[in-house]
């Protein structure tokens, strides 16, 4: 058995080696923080660039993109949409009425454009994430892993909210759709038995058209108002202005918006980088908390 004196004599050397290892790991830790921050900022800025808006009053400088709406299963609805940033500046829609095969044509009024709230909200969350990352001076050094984790949690919350706004369209009731400002956007005005809705689903810009028929006041049909939903099915009922309606036909067409897909990819990469940084901090924290003597 080694004596206590022998073990005590080795203690300073052990402490020195431990300090050296901690110094190496601290250097690695600082390097990881720096590289991760650079990669994260790059991904954030790439995502933000796709949601960027010009100075107020210069919105016309944003690129206009035209998209053709289509479906692989039906041709009752066709159209072309013009997207400029977060706004639909023009919509040209042809609807083939189910019973008569009559084609109805609608387009946005020249003085109107429709803001896509999902894109606007996602952009706001991205900007908040960037503000969090840029809230400290470039020369600032994080003092603890907990401080970095707190920042990463806040950034990840904004990124997750931004992604969710693009992946989870808002649910609406049929009366909300019927009274939406979107119904007042078109010329000629939409007839009372047609409703439309635009929304984002992942990287797709979707248009849903509902054809309705009025239920007779003395109908014996069991009336059950439909709840809130992203997409209502034929047979859904609702009441508006003392009239009862039933959805007779539903038509959904969509188009892929490439920069929305790019943004979702950058959201995913940024979230992964945040989590990887948190995992590395956890490893280093475990090392620093370890006491071999």
C-alpha cells in the first residue's frame, strides 16, 4: 500500500495536469462557441434574407414572382398568383361551376393586395432571433455555459415559432371565411355561394375554393354548424345573417414557393446547431464539474 505521504507528494502534479486539461478544454469550448455562433448567424441571416422587407415606402423594390396554381386530380380551379414578399399583389382565378360547367373569372382589384399573415409572423420571429444573437457586442465573451444555454433557448423558441407559422396554417370557421376581408378583394365581386381562402402549408401556397348552397328554412335536414378547420369538407354547414349554408364542393389548388422551402431548411439547420451547441456545453460542464481528487 502506498503511504499517505506518497499520495500527497503527487497531488500538486495532478492538480497541474488537471488545470492544463481544463485550459485545453476551455480553448476548445471557446472555439466551439465561436464556430457555432458564426454558422448559426449565417443560417439565421440566410433565412432572414428570404423574409426581408425594404424600407417603408420602397416595397415596390421587392421582386414579384408569378406562380401557376394546379392540381393533379382536378381542373375545376385554375389560376395565377403574384407574390411580392409577404403580399399577394394579384390573383387571377377561373372557377368551373360544378353543375352548369360555367366558368367564372375573378381577379384582385388593382387597389388591393392581400397580406399573408403566416409569412409576416415568421419573418418577425426570425428578426427577433437575430436581435437576440446580435444583442451583445462582438468583443463580448460568455462567462458560463448556463448563459449560452439561456440564449440558445430564447433563439430556438423564436425559430420554432417561425417554422410553426409556415407548417401550421390557422384554423378558421366558415362564417369567419365568409366575412373575411379577402372576400372583398375581387372584381367582379364573389357571388354569395362562393368562398375562397389563401394560406401557406410548408413550402406551398394554397388556394381553397368552397361552393355553397343555401339550405331551405323549412328543411328537415339535421343542422350542425361546423367548427374551426384549415380545410372544410363537403357537407359542412354554417349560419350567417339568418341564412343556413352547406358546402357542396371543395376545390384545393397549390403551387410551390422555392424560397419558402429554403427557409424551412435553414430553420431546421439553425435549430440543429443550437441543440448541438447546448449538447457540447453539457459535455464541457460535466468535465468542469468532475473532481478526480
